[in-house]
C-alpha cells in the first residue's frame, strides 16, 4: 500500500481544505465516521475541492488517467458509425453526451459525423463540473466554430429527449458502498479519522444496505474476508435516464462485468481503484480531491434497473468487438496510407491499447439500451455477450 508521503504535495492546500471539511462532517455522525460512498462523493464532486471540480484537472497524458477517446480518434470514428446507423434508421436529430471529460470525444465525433454527413441538429452535453465544462467549451469553440451554436450544455437531464445518449466511463465514477464478508455476515467499510489520517473502520450496515449486502454472498457463496462494492447510486441514475428518454438509444462504455463475474469468489479485493499521474494506488483515502477514484460497473444491475423502467437491451459486448464491428480495421488501413513509419508505430500502439484483452479491449464493455427502438446495431454484430449478464 502506498503511503500518503509517497505522493507529491501538488495542490496540497485543496486536499487539506477538503480533508478538514470531511472531518467536520464526520463529527456530525453517530460513530464519527462516514460511509465510503459519502467519502467518495465528497472526494470527487465537492463543488470547490472535489477532484472533478479542480481547475487544473485533466485527462490523457497530462492527467491522472486516460480514456479511450484520449488515446486515439479511432474510437470516435467507430462510435460515429454506430450513431450514424441509429440516426439514419430512426430519424433522430440529436445527441446527448453525459460527462464529456475534456471534450475530445465530442470534438472527434462531430468531425467524423460531419464527414459522414450526419451532423446532429443539436449536441447536448450534460456536465456537472464547471471546470471541465470550461475546457470542453474552449476546445469545441476552437475545433468547431461553425457549428458551435449547436452545442448546448445542460445542468439537468432533458425532458422527452429523442436521439442517442452516449456515456463513456461515467458509471464507474458513481460513489459506491464497500463491504467485507465476516464470520457473522457482511460489515460495511466506513471512513474515520485517527492518528492524523483517514482510516477504514468496519461497522454494521443499515437495514437497507444489509439486505442487499446479504443477498450477494448468499447468491455467490463469497468466502470470509471477501471485499466487494455495491453501487446504490446506479439504479436512480439509470431510472433518471430512462425518464429523460422519450425514444432512442443509450450507449454505455465502461469498465465492468456481468454480476456473476463481478462477484467471482477469486475477486477477493473488489474493484475499487484510485489513480494519480497514471499510477494506481491501493489507498483511496490519501490526498482526497487529488486522486481519481473508480469502481467497476455491475452491468447486470444496469439492465435490471433499465428493464424496470421501460428500456430494452439491444446489445452487450467488449470494447474490442464493438470497435472492430464498427470498422476499426478499415479505418486503420485508411490512415496508414499517409503515415510515416514512426506514425504507424504510434497508431498500432493505440490500437493495441484499445483492443487487447489485457488493456481496454475486454475490460471495457459496451451496452446499448433502447426505448421505442428495435434495431440490430452494427456495433454488436461480431460478439454477443448478453449471456454474461
């Protein structure tokens, strides 16, 4: 486990301010401790000191982690082809992106959709981080000045939306509750302050949390000492998306598994991860507000909630299969024609990261949900992973 002193104290004042705020919140709690989900929410989304609200937060090689759109425009090219199929077949004029990061995916998508003569009449971006919104606006104004007026930022989800909704690595940033299987059943991981640092403390979970936490080990025979997460923010988020969508398709791409693999007995330490300057750390409690914290997605829970709210499953597959189904090989061959040997090497390296099973290829999954749409989507024709759910 990496100690707090091992991290460089860049912007330490922000983290110290957030730490003091969290400690004051803990004093209001019965056990002077808060659930890890509450800690994670403050660490990531506090309006002033949270990770995603920092003025200097960034993705890609200059940030703490990278996403598929930051690795190569090939990701957007493939996604654009899927969007083109949906828009053409269903006459959907609008796009909605959830959590647009640096704006790179939006910029590359608009470039490719323009070349396909399939530009959306409106491109909505639902972004809760003011800092990231500024970066998105600056980038898109510089890359797409002629159609910038079509890009609209939203503070809330739209009503009666008709079109395609895309969410790349959004679900894994929702706060999670953490549990451990003990001799007498599951106990919940809380965060407390002792000896001048945040520590984990195991306490009895509340009734609602205990009910769900007990269902999982009974269903999957989890051994004593097994640690796992439950995302109680996920169902209301999916329900809100379903209520917002009048007709159309939702495309999720995120790290995750079906529930049987998510709670596999050999996955003893859960999926919680934290990152700082492209290094993964074991302790998510160090320097709150300066580290990204994520947990893999239980895609079975996604479709269960979606089905309860009028959405149907249109496809589930790996990122590699989705990109290849949408023409990745064709795009690579086209680009190679005008590249130097050095540029070809960089291109092939990017493709490996996007598609290799040990990189993003199998670890990231694509899921398509629909309302009022029955369409065999091209991104899911190569590999059907719905059995994994």
